[in-house]
C-alpha cells in the first residue's frame, strides 16, 4: 500500500482525541525498544510463517546497493503496424489485461513499459501500440516510433497479421530493423488454427528468418515464442544498464515538453560543467551531464540513447513517456519540473504518477516563478492543494530555469529527498512506534473482530518499504493513517514509502 492517493473520503480513518506517541517514543531508550521488539518477535513463533517471512524476520534487508541493483532486466520491444494485435500479445505475455487494445485516436496510454516474466526470467516489455489513424504516411510514423522503442531494446518482436500478409507498412518497419544490430523475432499473429499455419509461412518473404505463428487471443504458440525470447535476450540489459551505486548521485530531470528542462540543465551546467561522459557504443548512445552544484558533482542522467526526430510529432506522447521512464530507471531522484504560468495539465499529473510509480526520491521544481502575478498565484495554490495533495511529502523549490533564480535551493531539496530515500528505521524503534500508535488509536472492530499488528519490520530502503504482520486485514484508510503518522514521526520528506501487510493465523487454527 503506497501512500497515494486516497480513493474515497469515507474510507479514511479519523482518529479521536490527541495522543502522546511522539513524547513516549522520545522518552524510550533504544535498549528498551529493542527488548520490546524481541518479545514481539518471539510471539510470532505461534503463527504460521512461510520461508519468505522467516527470511524477512531474520534480518534480510535490501538497501538497494547490492549486486542485483547494478543491472537492469533485458528489454523487449514489440513493434508493428496498427491492428496486428500487439497490445493483445502484450496482455497475453503479461498474463493480465494492462495494455490498451484498441488502436484508436485519442486513447491515452499512461504506460509503455511493463515488467514481465517467463520461466523464471524477468524482462521488460516496451509496447508501441496506440497509433492515430491517418491514411497518409502512417507507415513512416510506425517505423519512426518503432525505431525509438528499438533504441532502448535488447531484442525486438515484429508482429505481422498473418491473415493479411505483408503490407507496405510492414516492409517500412523491416527496412528500419535491418539497420539494427539486435535480435529480431518475426511473429505471425492471428493464426488461430492449424489451417492458418500456411499464412504464416508466407512471412518468410520478409527476409527475417523463421516466423513464429501465434494467436495472441487464444494463446496458441505463445509459449514457444517466449521460449525463443528468453533464449535471445541477454541476462541483463546491455542498453539500459548503468552503475546503480557509487559515484555522483543520479538525477532525472523530467516534465512535459517545453516546461523548461533544457533551459534548467543548461543553466545548471553553465560554465560549471565538469565533464561530459560519452558512454561506449554507437554515436546515439546517451551522454550524461556531470554538473557541479553545492560544491559536489551530480549526474543528470540522459535517457538510454533515445533521440527525437523532428518529423515525429505524431509520436510525441509515446516518446515523452518512454523517455521519462528510461530516465527514471537510471536515476535515484526525480526532479519534476512544473510550469507555474500555466494550469497543471493532465500530462503533468501523468508524469508525476510515473515518478511515484518508479519508487524514486522526488523534488518538485516550480519553474517560471518569476512570471507569477498575484491572481495566478492564488489559483496555483488551489491547484497544488487539489492536484498535488498526494505528493505533499515532496520538497518544493520555486525557481526560474531561464535566469537561474533559486537554483541553489535545489541541492538542499535533493539532499533531503535522497537522505530519506536511503533511510532505515531500527526495528525496535519501529515497533515501539506501532505499539504506541495502536494503543492510542486501535483499529476499528469489523464483524466482531479487531485485527492486531503483531510485528513490524522495514524490508528495504530506496524507497523505504515496511511489512506489518497482522492477525487480520487492515482497512486501507487505517493503513494510510499509519503511513501518515510514520511520516510525521520519522520524516521521510521527498520519498514515497510503502506499507504492506501479511495476515497470519495461529498454528493449528482451522
């Protein structure tokens, strides 16, 4: 349960009266807190626990700096013209309905990347569905958008409608793919039965090798296809990989187009730029900016070699989403740039949600503050209260990217967000907090039962994640109350935090 946003006001838990949780915690020394936690932990022996529980309770902790954090899952791009069934295939691979399945104008797709798994192998899917129809020139735009996706991929699925055969658009995409030195798997979709297998054989004519006949609607042939996918994908991404630990802290500067990202980066870099880092590879590989701020070097991450073509206006939303997600994957903290001279847009809110979902630390930078008049300032405060209430925990910096006004305030905000993103609460202190909070504000009785919190532990940082062992399901509103009080008590400005629960029964209980 992440701490954003509440779905319905009536679900909220409203505590009655005041409490002295903070005072009691302050008066308790660490030895007493650890002693209490040890007693609670011993009590868990009476409950049915699995191997994952045991590992967590034994102190296994992910601080985000281990070997696994150094590499990223390989990336598979799914490309092809409209209506060949790309998004249906994405849903089939994911095992759930996530991707938009109508290639219709005006369909908003918040996400273009999805985590996937096959036979124990994790990988990331990039879906290039969602084309706007236009009788003229669509095959060129399909190829452009496919090229953007392919740049950040380790392997590519080209999906063709086997019942229609090879079209001019398919050929345009193939011409682009021939220039790419990456594994290409050809998929003949809509092969729903054996009689249609012959349709797929005609796709040999594309010159990409053996086509894999599948039915993404019925699942026919998809297992064989995925076996091939995990065979050609590297263990870790060769494209999105970046050092995850050590060195300068990594910052993603994100926001909708024309919000001032380039101006801010140029103003920050200025004459203080210390080094430009061309990573090994092709000329389109990323260049990260190493910038001196507040007496230290920071790494402003570029985005997996994605470069926008001038003629790609139709793919703008797709491009912006992909670029934002690529930047967030490489970063530790996101600076979300918002322009205060315009009303907060739906795209601003979507980008903000991408940052929240990424689990990165966050700073909100309100750009063009020097252009604010009194009337716009009043409306802006109302917008912030309404549209940004779920990120009230993120530090705010009011600034001007153009003039550099208040750019020095960015560093304290970044430091605060990263410090809390890295933060770990000692188990004794956490359980003392939970004990005091529940004693003052017990969970409401539901159906004659009152769920209890048996024990709490922090499973990881970057971002901080907490696990509560309970005797029953905690209401979402009560979990949000715990999250709010965690923030009030321990800080956590600038980082999302996650509170989940594991409901466990007593041994021998039927």
